[in-house]
């Protein structure tokens, strides 16, 4: 037995797929031909993931336009001028804005990974976007005849369906909550963060029997080698985050400036009924970590968190937005292999 180790989600798409997506958008490639490219990318991702030795894999989110917007891809009741998310290097991402009732998911995460579920020989993990992120689609001025409360009812219903479908095909399901840390930049009082956590707990309330299979991922964002909220103190986020009723917490840590301080907080929040997966790989650093570096980061974490409550992960996905090519597939898989090998080294030293 070794410490459990899991990826976060996305893998950079192959160039053939990215070119095909552009060609399809320009009307130069059929939907059928694009589907074949998606199938090829997923099959290759599963094969390469398994070659790293990773005990848990993903489909690399090859079919998702982004980790956050897959449920609304293709919806027509949206305007492009929604919430703007600024990153530290100056670039931005912008969410759309809902313009008309009712809100409905256009697609769910699980069908995108059906091919991976058929061919994978390792347990499969599926990431879903949090309801709190999608709650940002509702405009501050409201929508005539469609209250925010009615919108949230519709959102919760479809977010629960997303979870239900994912749990049916996956070994485990991770809720992406990158906006958690960002919320403290938008509202330093913490009221927005608390409302986000309440909304997610509302979504997962019916899944108590699956609590051990459910996790939440937090990070300061990751896109084009930049972050949106790394300047927000983890100390303000983590106590509220850990009121989420899930069994796994995936915490970005490899790129954190003061890991011991954050680990001390995490140690105080650990409990026997939940496992804390600490990030030991930095996807924003193009240098591939050595297995020894990963081992040392894990041993550092084990000074603060009991090994029986500890796991390891990557800080973030390697390409959360489909058009992010700042990291190559080769580098992503090399980093995953380093995580797996470093995890084995640390497990031997810890005697687990």
C-alpha cells in the first residue's frame, strides 16, 4: 500500500485535436470527423496516463471547452459580457451572462468520459464544476420574471444530476472550486465564500452515502502559467472550505510560498473521516520535478498531517481551459510520473 495519489483533471489537448476544433468552428471539418479526433485524443490520454503508473486517471477533459463552462457549451440564452476574471499576468477570462429563464445544463460531464470508462484499466476520476461558479452567470440586475432563488433551484437540480451521472461512471468525483479563493478577493468579508460553500453543500446533501467518493479542489487558478488569487491568504479560505461535507480535499500547495504555514493550518483541520491531498506538482512551472523533490514535499506534509489522513495530487489541471497550450502533453505526463514515483518513495519512508 502507498499513500493515495490522484490527478486533478485536465491534460493539454494534442495539436491535431486543437487544429480540428478550429477547423470545425470555421465550418471546415464535420462534426463526425471532430468526434473521431476527440475519441483518438481520449484513447491516447488514457494510454499515456496508465503508462505513468498513476493509480487513478482521468480522460484529460479532452472534450471540455473548459473546466468551468462545459455545462453551458451551446446554450443560446447567454450574453458574452459576464463576470471578468483577471489573472496576475494581465490576461483575463470572461464568463457569459444568463439572459433568459430557465437555466438548464446543456451537457453533463459524465457522457464526455464514456469512452475512457470503456477502455481504462485504472480507476477513473471525473471532475465537475461547482454550482457556485455557475451561480456567477446570473446577472446582478436580475432577470424579469426569474428570481435569483428560482435560478438557484434550477442550478442545484442540474448540478445534482451532473454529480449523479458522474458517480455512476467514476471511481471518484471532484468538485472544482477555484473560485473559492478568488471570492475573498471579490469580497474580503468572507460572506461570498460562505454563500458559495452553503450552495455546494446544498448540492451534495443527497449524496451522503457517496461522501467518501466526493472531493473538492481548491487552487488560486491556473491558466497560461498565471493565477488569479495567489495573493489571497489561505488562512482566510481553509477553515470555511473545510465545512464542505466531502471526504477528500485537494489543496494546491507545491507552488505556495510558505508551505509549512499552510500545512500547519491543514493539520489543525484534519479529521479521521476525511483525507487531505496536498499538491506536490506545480503545473505552472515548466520544469519537471524530480521524484526526490516530490518525496521531500510529501515528507514535509507528513510532519503536519497524519499519513493515514494524507494523500497527494497535482496543484491544478494542466490545461483547465481548452486553448491553453502553455504546457505540453509530454511535460504534463512527465510531471505525473514524477508525482507517482515520488509518492512511492515517500510511502516507503513513512512505512505506509
